[in-house]
């Protein structure tokens, strides 16, 4: 799980998504875990606007390589949330 704060520069979000894709493509995970499936990745954003931006950005480049789930701190903190708090990128 990666939790971003409100002071994270915009370019960092995209760079981290790219890092996960590069790590997935490298094969290092399989080499070090006896071929255990790559885990789902969770990102928590400070606000909805950046979550939506990364959702669309990730959807265009992730190509179903691994499961990526996004949410906001507000959604996690809300006690009236119904259903899941995570939005899956697919």
C-alpha cells in the first residue's frame, strides 16, 4: 500500500506507477517468491481529482499486468461509505 500526502508533486504519482510496471516486467518478483502471483497494489490519494487522473493514466499503460486499486483518504475515513472503498483499474 502506498499512501500519498497532499504535498506529493504530480510527477511522482506517474513515476511510481511506472516503477511498479517495471518491477512487474523485470521478473524479480517471481524469481524471489517461487512464482507466487504478483500482489494487488493499493494507492491512497489525498483527493479525488488526482485519483481520477491516475486511474485514467494507469488504465492506459497497465495492460492488465497486475491489479491496481485506488481510493482517497476521505473515502477511507468516511464511516458512511457503502460497499467497497477501492476502485480497481482495469
